[in-house]
C-alpha cells in the first residue's frame, strides 16, 4: 500500500474511533469512505438491510442490491450504472462497508484501502461495544452506590435534623427510652418558640431556617454535656435531662428562656423571639412517647399563660388539652354563627376625669355556656390563623359603631387591637383604608394598638408595616409597654403616637416608690418622644391619684370605668368617672 493510502487510513481510524456510540461511528465511516474513494454512493449494511447510506435514497439502494452483494456493476436510478465494491468485516460477518462509483471501478490499491477501512470499522465498533458495556456497568454500579448512599442519608436524616444537626423526634425517643430503662428520674423539656412565625412570614423561609440554626446553637450552649437537645419539627425543640428531677430541670428551662430572649442577628437585622417551655418528669416504666406528650401538654399551658413561661406538667392538664381541642373546633364556627360581640372600655383623661375615646374589646358568647375569656380563645385564634378573620370583623364592627356615636360625640376616638398576623398580612392596610372609607371615619379618629412583643419580634419589618398604616393617617399605639424588651433605638424609630403602660407596673393596690420610679421614667421617655401615655389596670383611687400626679395622660381600669355594653357608652361620656354596669 502506498503512502497516501496509509495516511488516509490513519485519518479514517482516528475519525471512526472518536464517537462514543456505534451509529455515530458508522455514519462517520460511510462519509469518510465516500470522500476518500471519491464514490457517489457509500453505505453500511448489516442484518440484510441498509443501516446508513450516503448519496442515494435508502429504499432505492435496498431495491437495487442483490442478496449478498458482491463487486460488480449496479444500476441505480438517477445515477445509471455504477461500479460496486464491498468490504465485509467481523466473523459473522458483522457488516459490510459498500461504495459505488460511476465511471471506473476501484483500482486494486483502492479496493485494498476499502478492505482496510472495513476492518478498521469492525475494530472500532468492537471497541465501542466493549466501552459501552463497561460504561453501563460502571453507571449501574454508581447508581447502586448512590442509592445505598441515599438510603444511608435518609436513615441518618430520620435520626438527625439536616438543618440544625440535632437528633430528630425518632432518635430523641430512642435515647429517652434508653434513659428511662436505665432507671432514675428523667426530665423532658418541650420548647416552642414564640413569635417565630412572624419572623418566617416577614423575612422568608431562608431567614427562618437561619434563625432555627442559631436557636439550636444556643440550646446546645445552655446544656453543655448535661443533656440532649432535639428538633422535633417546625419551631419545636426538646431537651432530655437524664438523672434530673423536676427541681433540677426548672433552672435549665429558665436558662434557655433567657438565652432565647437575646436578639438574634438574622438577615442583617436584630430579631427578637422567645420561648415557652413545658416540663415533665418520668422514671423506669414510663413510656417515652407519653412523657414527651406530657411535656407538650405543659408547654401549651405555658403558651396560654403568655410568652416566656415555664410550666410543670400536672395530670389534670390532659383534660384541659381535650377541652382546648374542643374549643378550637367551636372557635372556627363562632364567626360564621355570629357569636362574637364587642364591649368598649373608655379611655379616661386623668386630668379631667372625662372619657375621650373607647377601646374595642372582643368577647365570645358560647350558646348555653356563657362567655369565653379572651385569654382563652385569642391565643388559640392566633395559633390557628383565625385571628386575621376575627380582627377584620372587629375592625369593621367597631368602626361602624364608632361612626354612629361620633354623630353626637364628634370628639370620640376609637382604639382597636391588632395581632401580629394582621400586621404582616399584605391585605391589612387595604382592609383599614376600606373600613375607614365605608364607615365614614376620619383616620385621625382611629388608633391601632399592637403589643410591644409583636413589634419587637422583628422591628424593621414592623417599622415598614407601621409606615404604610401611618400614611393612611391613623394613630398607632404600643400596647403592654414594658413587657417586650424594647430597644430605645427602635422605639425612637417606630412611627407611633401612644404608649400604653402595662398593668404589671401598678399591680399593687398602692404603688411603691420603686413602682412609681419606673412609671415616671416611662412617662418622661414618652414626653421626650412626644408620645401620649395611657396607663392600664387602674383599679384603686390610690393608683389613680399616683398616675395623675406622675403626669400620665390617660388611664384605663375598673376603678375608672369597666368595659361597657355599647348602649352605655354615651352616658360614660356625659358623666366623668361615674360607675356604670360593665360587661
């Protein structure tokens, strides 16, 4: 074979060995054979049919070829007579490389080159088949390995929380069972975060996940080697204290409460949350699931009592939990059945004793069972999301009633409580604007009250939401001031008009010097910030006199005026500090 044919064969070999699948290699071989041998037609035959063809229609070639094609002259429509040359390769043979050229038949060296191309193609196809089988085997092994790894990972994730690295409920119960079997007292702390949902809703799930990771870290720091922490799901955590009595567990719970009260730096801002903790203690023979469930029941009692509480489990709490479940079902139907009503507690000017406004207070009257205390159903409504619908009803009902009163008492103002869920609801500002317009209330006649703890759970988001409300012209008040760990820097930035001083500061019938010092500081702060002050819980004449002397602007409490039925409100405005039948 001469030099040029060797060079062409080398290039042919390199070209057909490059593809990773057989069909591509065959296509390259057919194209290169036609180019090198200057043939009008080239094809690859296998199994009695044409696999790949160039230069003529597949059906025309198959119709013109005799069985077992051999060198000779072949008549092809459109090309006339062409000289056919073939090169069989493989032991069966596996296939045939065919070229057909018009004019002259292939010279001996060209036929030799065609045979070499056929053998080269056969070798390339054999190698591709081996590599393909090897690749498939490797992929199958990799898939099996990945499946095994995924199984191991899923088993690990079932036992360790991927977000915090803490044990999951499954592993926690296993460890708890082992500790109980070993004998001795075992205490379980069930931890539920306060105000976590407000952070998750306002800053997004990524920030929420970041917060949960930081919470887990603080719980670990509080425990050290003394206990085992776990994430049970959502914003619920648990702690196992082996060899620990209830008395030993309580200080640990308070340590966790205090750790979680400190601000978290999340998404470039300070976020304030808290926690409620239930504690249950068991010994050998106690079912792990029952012990965790008891701590859960105690935690719900803690949340009912207010944020940042620690409650010990008592057996009677199970009956309370069942009653709470029943209450939740009835609460869902109460709004549809028109079972809510409003009472109104006047805001009294401490200087003159005159009523200047009213605060709308929602009450639930269960048919045949009387009133349900707000402290019982409002936290439940906040938890299950019904508070948004209830709050919308309160705003509308109170707005319509205030508009009627203002026809004869034009200076009357209305205060309405707003929940954290309402504040972060994107529809809330629109609801307020629409209610004002449809009731005919001037925005300045309405003040919306938000608790300090709600505002401090995410001050930046609160500032943005309050700004939208302030643009409507409504007043804004910080309710229960003094209970939410306000930062003065944030308080200065909150677009509020009023501070309502929490009743805990004057809980004694006759305030002490220390009580008065705290309230005086708050009043002076409010004056500096040009805010009105309203003191809550004025129950005695001594409290009334002390608050007036300290310079508080307004007061609320049973000594000044109880919550009233709507029909009694006009009389309260006509007769300062009179006693009226309350609701």
